[in-house]
C-alpha cells in the first residue's frame, strides 16, 4: 500500500473527498447527492467492518468517521464547483446578449 506520510485519518478524508467529488460529477444529476452520500458512507462502513475478518487489519470507528467527513467535504466541494460553473455560464450568457 502506498502511504503519503500523513496520518491515516487525513488520508481517509482526502481519499473520500476526491472520490465523492468525482462520483458526484458523474452521477449527481441521475441519483442525487443524498443517494451518493448514503451509498459511499455505507461503502466506507462495509470496508471498515470487513477489516475485522483479516489478520493484518483492524477496523476503527475513527477511520469510519474520517471517511464520512471526507464524503461530506466531497459533496461540499461539488456544490461549490457547480454553483461557480452556473454563475459563470449565466454571466457569459448575459454578456453575449449585451454584445448582440
């Protein structure tokens, strides 16, 4: 496993924030942000519980919380990007109408 040198929980937050943002970019219009957040949170929980069945890993509630925090941050980042893109499109439409 590749490690960044950061605390494992910070890695969880960063990884889940990135994955959530990407999943939201692709699926938000189809299934909604709530479904994405719930699905990824369940996924994070299943992965943590699954670690109890291996000899080399241990499940930790703190890791689950870090993953869930990353999911919320990813949703928040997606919303910010979506708002900015819409504003830019609206501004471009308005400026092109003024030019015509």
